[in-house]
C-alpha cells in the first residue's frame, strides 16, 4: 500500500529487475510504458512472476504456478497491513508514504510504522 511516485517507478522496477536476474529468473518481457511499467519473469522451477505498476502507483505482484497437486493451505499467521473490506466495490489505492519511494507524490499521508 506504499505510494510509488511516478518519479520513482523506474527505479523501483530496476531494483526488482536486478534482484530477479541475480536470483536466476529469466526475463520474458518488459513493458516500459510511462504510466504502467511492468516486468515479467520465469523462475527456474517454472513459476511466472510479474510486477506491474498501475493507477496512482498501485504496485501488483502476480505469480502463476506450474502444475501442482492440490494441498491444504494454512491460514496466514500475520495480520493484513491494509484494510480489506469484503463489501468494498472500489480497489483500495496506495495510501502509505515513504520518504524515498513516494518522493514527489502530493497528498499522501505519512505512515507511522
């Protein structure tokens, strides 16, 4: 939920790109669109991962797994960091300020983590 300002989006994707490459992920595509940049990779064990920056700096990670067997998944052991209203009809927008990642983004409340 951290705001990534338009001025920092390229840097953010660059940091993720370098980490993924060092981790042995193969880049399959890069979208250099100014407003909605994205990077797509494939891991050595067949997972496809993407990072997309969408409206107002909303950052999305998506992971597609290779074929797997059905198994039980344990409940999360940590609380969600964002308010998640199951009745909400709007996608929550980033609202947490980072002195670095939100630089240049007006009207964002500072977080007290």
